[in-house]
């Protein structure tokens, strides 16, 4: 008996959810590693640590979901939005934070 179109769509949707969650985890690990290398290379400490924080949270949540095999579209949506927003505004945010720190010093 052939599978119904709805069942195939449901399996593909779950498969996509798993793949996207793993992509968020891998990207979070990559971004944290990249920022750590930049910090050790002499870049501004505080702005880069602040930029690492959302990815640390995303990576931790994604890792927990993968370990428990319970996935959520909320994580994928919030993760994708966070990645886009942070990457688009990364340079301006870093400069702004560093200027704020210099003004207080």
C-alpha cells in the first residue's frame, strides 16, 4: 500500500526540522570558534564576547534538542532570525559597544 501524500509530507517536514536544528548547532559552534580565534588574535574582547552569547545559548538548546531527539520549529525560527540579525548588525554593534566602553573609561 503506497504512503499517503500527507504522511510523506509529515516525514519530510520532520526530517527538515532535524536537519535545520543540526545546522543551527554547527553554525553556533563555528561562530563561537571564529570569535574565540578573533579574540585571541587581538580583537576587542567585550563586543566579541557579547556576540558569542546568543550563539552559546542557541547551540546549547540545539544540542539538548538533538540529544533528547525532541525538536522544535520555534528554535529553528528564532535561531534563523538571530543568525540573520546578528550577522547583519555585527560590525555596527561591535563598534557601538567599544565606543560605549571607551566613553566610560
